[in-house]
């Protein structure tokens, strides 16, 4: 006999006992709230890193472009590779210097200065095939310096995705436009 002093155990009384039992409530609550909370933390960290890298790239472009603005790059006859080394010397460990894309162009006027994001083309291996210019200009020229980097992003939880390129990366770019100071070419 399965009777107790309160009466026989029925399906209904088991269900009531299950609902009244609070032993696993914390685990269930954490399962319901923990997953979205952790997803939010991952999304926040990834967003922070992208914006931090973007700001860092802006600072690097301003620092490096000063060599062109003041005529130091022209006076030292820096090549595109040498200017890339200057840019790279200002970059901290967040960036892989080999993946920086540097474009330096002279604009005929302020209205024709192109500071926008270029369309990137990729080969079958996913490498960028664009060719970048390096023309630091002469005294009084309007110069546009653009530095781009493909920032690797992870597909975020719950569909959060910061990528803006077809290969799943995010293109971050910093640009500056300035008029070269008067300097004497050597």
C-alpha cells in the first residue's frame, strides 16, 4: 500500500510537490538569465575592442601623417614601404603591421579629396587585391592619407555581428586630409 497518513499519492499531489519544491530554482533562474547576460557581455567586449581599435588607428594616422604635412617624408624621399614602417612604428600590438593598407593621394581641391571607404576586392584566398597609391605631394598640395585594417570579428551570440566585409571581418579605417606646409624640397 502506498498510502500515507495524508492519503494516497496521486499524479496531482506529485505535481504540487514538484511545484512547491524550491531546491533547483536558482539553477533554473541562472539558466534563463545567464545565457543572455553572457551573450551581452561578449557583444559589449567585442564592440569595445572594435571602437578602441578604431580610435587607436585614428591616432596613428594623425601622428604618421605629420611627417608628410611638414615635408619630412618628402625631404627624406620616403618610399611607400618606408612610410608604412613609420605608420607601423606608431601602432601598438593590437594590429598586425603586414595587414595595414595605406593609401596616400594628392587631391586637386578640397571638394575632390576622397576620404571615403574604398571598395575592397579580394582574390580566391581572401586577400585584398587593391593597389594603394603613395603620393605625399609638394608644398601647398592637399593630401589625403587613409589607413585601413581588416579587424577580425567573431560571430556574436544571438546573431550580433560587427562584420562589414564579405569575408566576415570588419574594415576599420582612419583618414585625414590636410594641406602640406611650405617646405623646401632637398
